[in-house]
C-alpha cells in the first residue's frame, strides 16, 4: 500500500506550551526540525502532520482516524500528560488498528509506531504492548538528578545533544520508510553485500550518548546494528537473547565507563556490561568474533565490581580475549572500529607457501623504538641470514593504524624479539603490557616465544636484568653475536 503522508506526530496539547511569550512550543519546534532533517535524509520533502489541538482539550477528532490508513508511521511524544490523555492513547490504538490493515504494524521487526520520550514516564499497562517493549528515543537528560527535556533554548551543549538525537531519529525513520516503500512496491531489496552485522553492547549511563552517536554513524554507513529491540531484564532470558544476537554478528563493540550499567534480575547480579563481555568472549573463542573495547585512559569507578572489571580488561588476557582494547580518545576509537570493519569486509589473504611446497619463512616481529630503527639493521641482517622474515613496527600513520599494524603482527608472528635500546623503562613496560595481551589477538594460535635483546645504551635497568639473570634475555650490548643468539634461534626453530 502507498501512503500519502510519511509521519503523524501524536502529542498532548500542554506539551507544546512555549516557555516564554513569543517563543515556539517544544512540539512545534520538534516538528519543524524533524521535517527538515527527514527531508534531507529522504532526498525529498517529508510529509509530516499533526493535529494542532487549538481547542486545548481532549475531544477526539474522528477525522484524524480517517487519515491513519494513509499514514506510514506514527510518532508518539510521551510525557505524563500524554499518558493520562484518553485522546492521545486512543490515537495510538486507532493507528495500530489501521496499520494492521495497511501493510501490517511491523516490518522486519521494525514497528511503524515510534516513541519519543520527552519526559520520563511510567507506561506499564497504559500503552499497547508494542510500545511498552520499544526502546524509544530519550529527548531528555538529567541536571541535578532532575529530568530536563533537550531544548536548544537551554544553550549550545543542549542544542548539540538535541540535534544528535534528532539526526538518529530522522535516519531511523527514513530507513523504515524505505522498507515500507519497497514492500508496497513488491520489490525485493538487494542484499547488502559484504557488510558485517555489528553488536553494539549496552553500556552504563555515562557512555550512552556516545553509544547513540556511534550507532547513528554505523547506520549511516549501511551496517545493521544489534540489539534493535529492548533486551529482557531477567538474567537467564538476557543471556539467551544476547547469545542469539551475537551469533549473527562479526563484530562486537563494548563501551566501558565509570558506571556499572543495569543489572538484570538473576543469581549472578552481574551488570549487562560484564555479561555482554563474557558472552562475547565465548563467541570469540568458538567462532572468532572480533571485538573492540573502548576504555578511555584514566577511567575509574566507585563501584568495586566495575573497578575489578576495568582492572581485568587491562591485565587479564581472558577478559580481553579477541578484542582490540582502545584507551585513546573517541576519534581514535572510531578509527579502530572503522579499521576492524574494513578488514572484516576485505580480509587479507592468508600467508601462503613459496614455490608450491616450500614452507614460508618464519615471521619474526622485532619490536623497537623508532629511534632504534637504524640501530636494528645489523640484527635484522643477521636474522634474515638465519632464514627469518623480519618485520619491525609501523611508525607512520594515525594512532589507530599504528595500533592495528602492531596487533596484526602480534597475531601472525612466529616469534617476538623486543629490541631494548633507546626506549626507556616506560617504553619497555608498555611493550611488556602489550605482550601480556597477545593471546587475545591470536585466537587459537599458540603464544610464540618472546625474548628481549639488550642494546646500547647501557642503563641501570638493563644491568639489573643481566644481574638477575632474567630468562629469555639476549645480551647484545657488545653487538650481535651468533653465540648470544643461539638459544633464541634454537627455540624458535623447534616451534
């Protein structure tokens, strides 16, 4: 069925009262902004309508009902007054009836009824079951623990949050309308090719705005993002549903903040943040699910359980299994997500054998500071003459590219040799920390031998390593010698 109007806005009259004389009401402003944004997303004028409710009371207009079969989507602006209004709740019920007879109320699990939550409300039993189950779009924030609707009149920061929410809403509506048009024309949409499905994990409140912006960005790039429906709040049901969704995905994204996130009702009392990470680790181990975790540097939590999780992400390879842990800023994190998606869409060819049956040379990752690039040349020549394919870190490019190149080499190499030269103790500790997480990058591959090669200049820390007779240590302070390298070479050749 074709529709004459794209969207009907259902609202309560009192929620469109201007804050000051001469100012637009919130609903009027929302209507105008959404119409402009949706028109841009659709590439043509969006037909949005609403009843002006000039009389200011709750007398239901039957002529509105007659327009519902010609309307594609209904948008309800939920507020305390809206829930109490017989007029508003009847609009929803009448639209649902009409929708069932004009293409169905849902399409590909997407409902033709959308809820915008202007003010937090209790809806249980007051709205149709479909609306109660929907996530909705929260157009409010909390200031001093009190809810405040997003309104550009409250300043630039509030305007930015308002516009971000509006952009996501307009995009989602445009995609729903596109599906409705395709179904009405009895056209089969072409399969979306190679784009992987993405699981964007639920997060704590302090990461929610970033999550919504990231979700909108992924949608704009054409990715399907799950979950796209509210998840159960019973722990057993929650675990079952998240497991099912992860089975559809090639990548899971986790945003870790100061807060714990919601805690489903169940015996473990674990937050959704912890549960989703555990389930994604299981999926990564069994099916190679790729993961990206954002844990901005300095993140701390006042909740002991959340702080233990934060510590484990940085120290325990199992907690971080299969993941790229990003501690840099949000733009670097987005870059890491883009890089991972690109590799999933265009995987690199596997390393092959030379001349048909001759095995390829073992890959040795020589980790060094950029200042040591020239100093590593004698060692690189020696290792190549011993039959190794020697790679050093990538030093040019943005942070996400450099980090990904490092992880790729750690995931593929047959041995690791840390060249401890110009890099100081902090640099060495950073490398050691990265090597502890190497298992998370390698999936089912065994951990390769890892040695430290001491090079000039001599320092107190390097002398301590020698005096303590640290294992897997090569003393190269006097230069490259075959005798010093022999224990390393023998061990790698046995692998």
